[in-house]
C-alpha cells in the first residue's frame, strides 16, 4: 500500500495538484461538509456510481493520467530534510533594584516563546544573562543580576520551555549599554534603565522538509 501511495505522489506532481481536502464530486462518498471521505490509507471512497469518466485527479491520479494520456514517469518527487540554524533574541527589562520582570519585558518574552513553539527546533540552547546598572556595590549587583536571570528562566519554564535547554548567569554591571556620565539622582536612575536587563539568546536547528522534482529517464526499449 505504501508503494501505491508513493506512485500517486509522483502522478500528482506531474499533474500539478495537491492531495489534500477535496470537495465532493460525483462518484465519491462525501461527508457532511461536502468533502470527499478517505480511507485510513488516504484513498478516496467510491460510490456505486463511480466510473472511469468520473475519476478526478485528487483521488485517482493514475486513472486520470491513463485516461488523459499523461506521462506519469516524467518526474520523481524527492522529499528530504534540510537542517537550518535558528537564532532568536529577546531582552527583558527590570525596575530599579528589582528582579521582577516588567510588563514590557513579559511581552518580549512571550514573543520569544511563540517563536520557539512555532516550529520543531532541535538542539536548543537558551542562554540567559542578567545585567544591572552601576549603582550599588559589585557584590550586590552580581547577585541581583543572577536573580534577574533566574526570574526570566522561571518565566520561560512556566510558559512551557524545557528547563534542560536553559543556562543562566549574571554579570552585574560589567556590560552596560549606556554610560550616562555627569548625571546624579533620579535622572541617573532613569538614564541607566537600559542596563537593568536580561538578555536571552537562543540557538537551535530547525529541520525543514524540502521538495525537489527531478526528471526520470525512461528505460530503453530492448531490441527484438
């Protein structure tokens, strides 16, 4: 039965049609939605009124090809898997002296989770790095940055990300994105807000099915 199914794929490729849902046609069993019913093997079910002139290409491509004189050996369809690298990135922002994810950060992380679950990704590696601004001492800021990274990790896991894919670390104020020299007080706190962040970097492999059609050479006719 598998061989028969593959031959139908080849014929459908030649005729340039899909083998998906098909609307009802005379000679075929249809359901309440007026789509043709298929067996567990994917074959369309015939009624007693079915005949060769009624055959449609989505259900009986070989019969249609023979009836209409189509060369079914013209091409062969090759399906193969291609491995593509995937890189995703997101930042989660935090309030001053806080490891609670901001509303804006939550939206960005939700978008990241959506991208992670939109495809089947292999060999996932998710690196979460927590950061702080320069206000405060180094020991405190390092611990705060680690708590921020863990906060993001917990958020992602709660959204369904597999924990074993995740690595976390904190770097304190060692990697600022803004400096804000010559500013003090609340103005400095506001200016340094971009440094109070957690960066999430994802690397993975996505397997994509590639369809390729190649000509098939006909076997030579033996001499008599």
